[in-house]
C-alpha cells in the first residue's frame, strides 16, 4: 500500500472512530433526513449534529441537497468500493449497539410522522384539492404535461388550427407542427401566438384541400373543427392522404345535440356527431382501428359534451 493510500485509509478510519458520526451515518443510510429529524432520532442538540455532519461531509461520507429553505442529508451514494466495504464492516458493529437500535426506531417514527403529516393534509384537503391544485398549477396542468408523451420525431398537422392554441402547446414536444386554417384572420392569430416557435409552420388552406404533400404527417388533429365542414368524410380522406402509413388521426368534437342557435351564431354545419357516423366516415376515408371515447361532461361549461376519435392510417 502506498503512502497516499495509507493516509486515505487512516483518515477514513479516524472519521469513523467517533460513535456519534457512525450513528449519524447509520441513520442516513438508505434515506434522506433533515437536521431537525436527525436531532430527534439521535436525541442530540442541533449544534452537535451540525458539527458532525460537517466533518462527515468534508470527508466525503455524506451528501446534501437544498430544497427551498430545507436541506436534506444522506449517506453519499457514490462511495468508492473501498469506502463502501469499510462502512459495511463498521455498520455491522454499530447497528448491534443499543444506542443504534433506539436511533433506528426513532428514525422510523420520524419518517412515519412525516408521512402522516402528508396524509393528514390530503385528508383535510381532499374536498377542495381540485381548486387548490388549479390555483397552484393551472386548470389542466395534467393534460399539458401529458403532451410530453408525443414522440419528439413527429410532424403533427393541426387541421383547422384556429388561433394556434394547440399548435403552441405541441410545439415544444414534437419536431414540427403544420398549422392550417382557411381563415386569414385565424391564421394571423396563430402566427402571432406561435411566433416564438421556429418549428411551427402556419399555412392558409381548406381542410378539403390541405396545403401539404402526401404522407408528410405523422399525426393529424381535427380539434373542434369538423362540425364546420359540409363533407366530413372528404376532410377525413384529405387527412388520410397527408398521413404516412401507420400515422394517427385524432378528432375531437361535440356529441350530437339540439342547439340550433349554433348554426346562426357560429356557423356550425353539423349539430355534433354520433359515434356510428364517425366510425363509418373514418372507414370510408381509409382508416382502421377506429376508437370512439365520450369525454366526461364538465358541469362548469355551457357547451355540449365532447368525444374523441382516434384511428390509424394503414
């Protein structure tokens, strides 16, 4: 053994020669604890715990991380083989002592209390949790996060993109978004909304004659647009032409309803759709694996309930 190696071993042995430091390492082996929790577990004052933690950290035995105003401590996960072997030997002696047995029992109680506080919070907050979460993170942050399931190599067609809300949400998740709308005003609004994304291409064009080449899209989305077109099956055929083999179609629209005023107020051609019609049109357009799912009705909104249809271009 070389002199530097002997020095390292001696330093490590010197660090572990203190019983309190060994008890701290035992408490931190396999879990993260705060200083206050270590004080409870070992029944030592904070000054003593903090002093020994500094020694252990300087010697490379512990790691820590900040989480807001809290700092968490743990046994260093990247110990080298020699240090881990040394700790294994020392641990077997330390954990057999009465003090260590008591320490570990109190550690278990501390962790259980932490879990109980969390469970108590959610038990009290359950009735109001949806509103609390919406205030903290946004109304549907869960759905926004789910967009990350999209393949980053995809080229997505946002057919009837409107003001570009969906295109902007998809842009960070996929390779490219081709956003298409027949209305110059809508296309202009979509360009403004997606200006920060270099991978969004906004084009003016009708859904019956999409301004895209054959088999250039991985996914085609018709989000609340099909009820505006006279011939839905023609739009679906165009979507199939634009999709590569194996590409996916997603249609979201209104279930069949009787709100005639929508024709005059918003130019709706169709008062929603039933599942059988959508399935038949998708098959006519060349899609397979058609799946229709009725979305849960939202009692807080005024419009009709929605559905989603997915299908494969094959």
